[in-house]
C-alpha cells in the first residue's frame, strides 16, 4: 500500500476577540475549501481545528511531504480566510501571511508546518498537539520526556520494540544547521542544546532500530522570517503512538507538568504551558497563559481520520491546570522583570532596538 502523509499547516489569520479565539465562520470557510479539495481527490481526509486564534488544517493525502499542491491548498485557504477576517475586522487579520505570492511551499512564508509520511499500521493512533501563545521550542521538553526519559515512558525499559531508543534531529534556528543525537547514549550531549529551547529545536524523532518516523514538529519562527515581532509562532506537533512507539498515555504524560515556555503576552514573556480541552483553548489572561491541546486520531484505511478525540479533556490533568494558574500568579508578579520577561537577546524583535536607538549617546563609558 502507498504511504499516507499527514500535513498539519497552521496560521493566525485573525483573532476573535483580540488574540483569544477564532471565529466560527473562519472555520466553516476553511472546511468548505478542504471539502472541495477532497471531492477532487487531492485529499484523502481532513479536519479543521483551532487553538486560540490559530487556524489548524489537518490533512491526509498521498502526495508526500512538501507537496506544492497541498501547500497551495493551505495557502489559498489562509488567504480566503484572511479576506473574511478583514471583513469582520478580526484582530491581527493575516498576521502570519508574510508574503503576497505563493512560491510552491508555505515554509518561510509565515504559516507553521509539520508533515510526516509513513505506511499505515494495523492500528495507527496519532496525536496532534497544537499550541497558542508560544514558540516551536515549547516541544523540546515533552519530546525529551516522551522519547528519552524512562521515568516518563516505561516502554523504554520494558517494551522490546522501543528499548533501543530513538534518534533526535535538532535544528539550530539561527544558523539553520541540524545535528542528530542518538538516545540514550548521547542524552547528556543533547540536553546541552535542547535546554536552550529558543535556539535549538527538536524537529524530528525516529525509532532507532529501523529509522521509522515517530514525531515531527513545526520549527518556523516568525520573527526570524519577518525581521520583527509579528506574533508568536504557535507551533504544531505530530506524534505516533502504540505498537512500536510510546503508548498514548506515555505521550500525554509528557504534558502533565506545566513547564515554562516562551511567548505569552506580546511574545515577550515566560509562562506555564497549560494542557487544556478544545473548548478551553481561549487564552485571555494577559493573553494566556500559553495553551496546548491534543487531538487524537486513529488513522483508518486510506488515510481516513477517525477523530478528533479531545485527549486533555480528562480530570487527571486538572492538577496541571491548577499548577499552571499558580505559576501564572507567581510569574505575573515579576511584571517587566526577568525571568517573566524574556532575556534581552530574545527581545531583539520587539521594541528594545528602538528604545536603545533613542538613548544612543546617553550611555557614558566608565573612566
């Protein structure tokens, strides 16, 4: 059987109200566009979702990764939805659309992209994580926990199918260079880099024994593309589970602790990553705290998406949510002081350069 490709492509094309959520009419228009593409056999199946003010297009097809037809479908859908958003005067309409002309691939044009191609298994659970008010480095912590930490993933110890471990591709987002680490033997070396989550991002994970793809994340950073702050990146992540991969429960366990991520208000603050249900993905307090939702699917025959199942709609994550709210109170009391506000280097794409320019000449060298 031919391989199936899952493409998850997202963009912030207008917030309702402010940066908090997405308007239902935007989702309906996106569904209409993708349904038309499915009727023409471009897509096998699709699901339109949203996390906060981000429009999420989840598509299955047989075109492979980085296919120009699939990317143009997503681009045209974002353009159509942006036009509707502008008519409704939604906030920040089209802020992720950084170019006027499609060039064959949406990478580098604003939208976030995660894609993977694989052969369908007898039973194929896939979890798609979608985030709002944070950056691609937000996935480093849970990907490490899921695929390299035996305290999180018992299968690394007791499941012979994953006992050999996984390989991690890490991207240097500033130099656009990649390096592959093998776990568990290179865990300490890898942690030196992925702990600096705004500089080094885990892009792909493979099962080591046979190089089978396990996970893919979006790594596009809007500020680096645009050269200024135009909104946070709000990344997506695809993770395969069960039968030779970590179990669904082991995958979700990586989000049971509301660790700190960069983003939140004006993309300039650290805050707790709150796992929440679909209906609660409406960040409003200080435009946050940052949210993550988990959409579970069974990939049925011929790429059919059975789902989405709301994987964080579970009271066992209530404590993580309560802790996230407590951490929110703690971090907010710092106001404009670090560590709530991001370090100076990460503020280079905000107002900092303008303030420094205005004060040029007022700094005097110590004698």
